[in-house]
C-alpha cells in the first residue's frame, strides 16, 4: 500500500507526504470506526468514501497526522478533499483486504 497526500500553494504542489503502511495508533482508528456506519459501505466507491470522510471530520485530522508523520495542521488545511478521499479509499481497500486474508481458512461454526 502506498498512500500520498499533497500540500498545495494555490495549484502548485509544494510538498508530498507518503505512507507505505497503515500504522496508526489504535485509539485513532477506534475513534474513526466509532464515527462510521460500516453498513453504509457497499462498494467502496469514491462517493461512499466521501460520505464516510464527512461523518468523521473531527477524527480525521489526528488520523491523517498519525498516518502522514510530520504533517502540520496548516499543511492539512492546504490539501485537497479529493486527495483525502483517495487516501481513505486506499485505507478502506487495504483494511478490507487484510481482514479477508486474515480470515481465509477459518471455518465457520
């Protein structure tokens, strides 16, 4: 998994943060999961992820700061919403893939 988030000055990218792994504090992930209704996620489409992002705006900043180490509040204000949605789409796809692979071979009782 390779996630990136650009910081802009107008239309010019002035800095790019990347995250190759999803390694966030459990409390932050727990806060975001509490804010989401995963029943609303059916396809993982950009539109669905966008609605998820809107639901968890308060938890979003700490999550992004944990994911993209070193990014500041001011830099977060200079990112594009569409790119934040792409980050969440990548996180959602990664997490569902990890869950699927972790449950392979487990028999249902």
